[in-house]
C-alpha cells in the first residue's frame, strides 16, 4: 500500500499491490514505482521498510528523480558475519557519480549494472583497482 503523508492534509491511498506470499517485497518495489509513474503519482520521497530496498532499487529510484528512503538490507555475506575484511557499510557510495570510495579512500574505476544470472535480479557491481586493493591489510 502506498499513501500520501503530507502534514496537515488527509492521507490518501495512491496505490495497492497484492501478491502471493512467495513473492519477495523487493520484487514489488519497481512495479509499484512504475504504476505510480504511469499515474503521475510518483512521490519525491518514497519511505519504505528494509524489505523493499536493494542497492539496485536505490539506484533505480534516483534515475526516476525520486529518493527511496529506507534502511539498506542486512549484509549477510561471510566477511560481515565473521567480521573479517570489509562489508558494505565500510564503503561510501556516491550515487550521483556512480562510484564508491573504499575505507582507504580510493575511488572505484567501474560501476556496472547487470542482471543476476540465476534469477534475473538487478545487481550492481563496483570495481576497484588491484593496485590499491592488493596492498590493503584486510
């Protein structure tokens, strides 16, 4: 359900989408944005919970001229779980310039959007120079 939330005016439901329980919330974010765009109801800021966010969705919303505001998904990768190496939160993301900055201060040299080969989910890959990464102590 999407609704307006302007102060001092009634809240109005602008869009409702229902799915089977097996459909992940993240799979619905983009269709909701598409429907709101087609109906000229896309908000400047769309506030969502963590179930509706991925890096690709943050990027997609920015391209639509909208801010997707919600927590980034939990990092469940081995490095994060075992507190070894770096995790997503250690990097600064520069969405406007499509780059990232590592904890050592080095900027990425490539930003690539592609579809995940197994399930078609959008994946954002950011690449850093081996020249900078190889000597890093982590």
